[in-house]
């Protein structure tokens, strides 16, 4: 029997691969820098208009499929903090991004001449643990052009609590050449931009060329402004997000 809950997925992945070992690849000194509030961005138009059948934190495998998605395997980890640096547990974290050819899980976000990679989940969710940690297995994002707009590679990210969205942003690849001409990058203050630029580094010892990417999210809220999240409120979040359109 397959358990689809986020907690089951978390146990599975925490057992399979230690977040702590991956986080060890984060650059020294990153912690102090990351206590600066993470900049928020717009959600963009391509939040899934219909959620995939599988919504766990492994975007490479849909349900019990054997064939994985195409792309550079990336272990995306990090922690969620309050503005004063306290870890936030049970934060409902969502990510979504295009497949390797630049198509979203969105009917309006598909490349015309390339079929969507049916093995790529394109969207995932996770509840942060007691240390505020999250983990996704996904692909390294790629640049794309959709609706006439060219974008540098990015992974959309959102955090909710009690069924309410409290944070929305995008993770970008530090040093990627397409960042220079990107509309979002141009609009952001350079210091704020630093909070969402992420190093994608080779996973030590991986024969598959896997990558690690570690990025913390510092919310602009104190501990008292955040309420503990119950299982019931998670249901509410899932319902409300599936019913939402592509924009906030
Ligand atoms: Fe996007």
C-alpha cells in the first residue's frame, strides 16, 4: 500500500537520504546571510491549474512509475525560519517548475513543439520537520520562453500555514548567464536578490551527476505571528490550492 501523506513521504526521504549530510555542502557563512529576510516575488501565471495525481516531494517519480523524469537530478534542501531565526515546523512548502523542455503543469504553460515529460511531476509539497527542514528531489531548472517572455531558470516556492499563503518566491541559479537579462532579476534590489540565488553543486560521490541545492527561507514574521498547523488545516490548504487559479 502506498501512503501519500506528506509525513509518510518525509519519513521515507529522511530515512533514504540525510538532509544533514546534504546541508553540509552549503557554503560556510551562509547561515548569517540567510537570516536576512528572503525576498518575495509574484507567484507567476503557471501555478498548476490541475494538481498532478502525485504531489509528494519526489518530483522525479510519479506514483509508483519506474521511469524517472528527464533532467539533472537535484536534491533541494533547506530550512524555514522566522524573522528572528527560529525554525518553523509544519510549514506547508510547495514548489513547482517546468520540465526539462520548459513546460509547466499548466494548460497555458506548455511549449508548442515539445511534448511535456509525462514522467515529471512538476509540482511537490512537503511539511517542514521540527528543525524547519524541507527536502525535495527534483531537476535542475531550465530557462524557457512562454507567452513571449524569456525567463532565467527558477523553481517557484510557496509557504502556507493554516491554509493561508504566507510566502511566495522563486529560487534562481547563482551565476547562471540568463539571470542578467531576466525581468525579475532586473526589478529586485541586489541585496534582496542574493537571498534567492542558490548554488547548484555536484553531490559528492554521485555516479549519476546529481546536484545539491541548499536554500533557507527566512519569513518576515515572528514566532508569535505564526500559528501551529494541524492536520485539518493541511487538508484545507490542499483544497484551497487546488481550487485556486494561476495567480494570487
Ligand atoms: Fe516560472
